[in-house]
């Protein structure tokens, strides 16, 4: 597990982020890795899904001032449980999981922060308390209100709605904050069905897409403020497919030209003809392509992604 994460981070350190220029959304490599739950040694690399216009000398793996780069891991949810105690205070405990385990050893040898939603709506007057509490665990909370979190997660992103009893086993971390309503009942969302070859079950609602964009923007603001030039940002999964692009534009504005961005997708990526059914297929591809390195679970998924980029964005593919 730790080996797969280490190989991903080692590969991204070799990549030159300063190659980018305005209007040239490019990707240097597609990284094929095994699942973090059963990491193996048979990782494969594919180069130049879209050829960049030029390359400059590779940057050293040091951030400004000669310090080692920091690793900023970003996922929809923080790998911990947060709850309010009877006395009105908050307490947190770490969760377990493949990705958490794989990064446990790495976090001991490199500056490390994990960014994500807490799973709860936190009032403004309590946010500072929660920030201080989670900082002890190298975690940075992203604060979302209930409606926005639901429209993003249960509306646009994921398969199971809050009001559906099936979500208890699949996504117990999502609070049942709209239970008793039927807005999300008896329908699948938008992104998850397409990624899992079920495009006929998607139910597109413009407000869900708006929420998806807004949440990615909120994440980007917090992450960008915490990032220094030369750091590594590792974004995880389909909830945040716009984030690499938003971050890249923000880093350019801030003059942070040596930040490396990795993106790992922990679901299948379907064949291009299936992915086309997604109304926002263009925007999501553009967002992911501003990563320096993209990870998929299998060779087939990487090939499907390259085909989608070629057919939808007309990106010259040198996938092999």
C-alpha cells in the first residue's frame, strides 16, 4: 500500500510543472497503478497524452527557500470522524482505509496536510475551534453548508441519495440531513452512473452541477492559500475533477509555477462512447488535464481516458 503511494509521489516529483503556458492544457504522464487496497509492483507509465509545447529544465524537488516540498492531500472527506460531545465541544478520531494506511508512513517523512469536508455543517463561530482541533491531526477542514454539500455529493457526484436507506451501508459518513424529503429519492445522480457504465440512470439538474462547481471552487481557495511554490498537491476521486484546473489557474495568478498536481481516480473510467453521455464531459476532462500526473486503477481505464480526451477535446493522443 505504502509502496504504491510512494511510487506515485516519486513519479510526480520527476515532472516539470513549469512547462505550462497559457492555453496549453497538457499532461505529461498517465500513471497506471493498482488499487491502494491491494497495491502491487506492476505499475506502468504512459507519456504525453497531449504533447506540451515545450519543456524547460526540470525543477528540483525542493520548495522555495530550500525546504523540502510539502504534500497536500485533498479528498472530498477527511479521513476522520468529527462529532459534538454532550458538553458542546467537538472531538475527532482517525478513520481507517486503504489510502489512509498507504500514506501513514509517508506522512512521517514529509510535511503533510490533509484537506477535506468534515461531514458536518459547522457554524462560523465554531469553525476556528474545529480548525485548531483538526490541525493536531494534520487535517484542514473545508466548511460546507448542508444544502451545498448535498447538492454536490448526493445530487451531482454519487450514486446513493441521502433519503435512500442504501446509503447507510455505502456512505455512512453523509448525515441524513434531508431525510423525509423525496428530492433525491428513487433516482441516481449524474457522475457516478456514467463512470460505472450506467448513463441511462443519470438525472441531470443544473443546480447540482452549479453546486459541484462551487464546492470545487471552495476547496481550491483553501488549498491554494496553504500551498507554497514547489509543494505537491494530490487530489483524489471524482468529487473533485474540476479542482486541478482551478488550482492551476490560481497558482499562475499567485506566481506559484513549480507546484506539482497529481490526481487519482478511484473508480472506473468508462469507454469514450459511454463517457460522452455526461453533459459536462468537456469541463471535467479539462479540469483533470491540468494535473501533472493522473492515476487510474487499470490499463484499460487509462486508455479510455486517453480516448475520451482525443475524441471530445481533440487532444493528440500518443497513448501506448
